[in-house]
């Protein structure tokens, strides 16, 4: 997973601060699966077993693979509600 895409790094007072990249998380919240059995379903709404299957099989290369890997980590840690909340806020 490329941390550069979804993490912001900033140095202040000679300390490294790491924070999520809000634009990337908004993009993740609105990205849909482009193919397969779950085509047109939001990545965050993919069934857990399907994301685990990708983790075992290997994520696709590129931006989609990076996003699926982040979805895997979010689901693994019970944090998918964060992305769902972003999606809800943007719809209002």
C-alpha cells in the first residue's frame, strides 16, 4: 500500500506529523468497484469475505488495489464507519 496517497506528512518544530489525507478518504468513500460480481458497489460496502479474498489472492495493481488494501485494513480494524460517515456527509 502506498502511504503517500492517503497520508499527509508534515514537519513542524522538527517533529514529523502524520495525518490522513482528507481528499483521498473522500475519494475512497465515493469509489465503486469497476468490474466483477460487485460492479458498481462502493468499495467500503464490499462484503468482508470478498476483501479478505483479495488480501489472500493479491490486490490489483494501481489506485484500485491501494484503495482495496485500505478498505481491508479499515474493515480489519472495525473502522469502515469512518468512510461511511464521509459518504453520508457528502450526500447532504
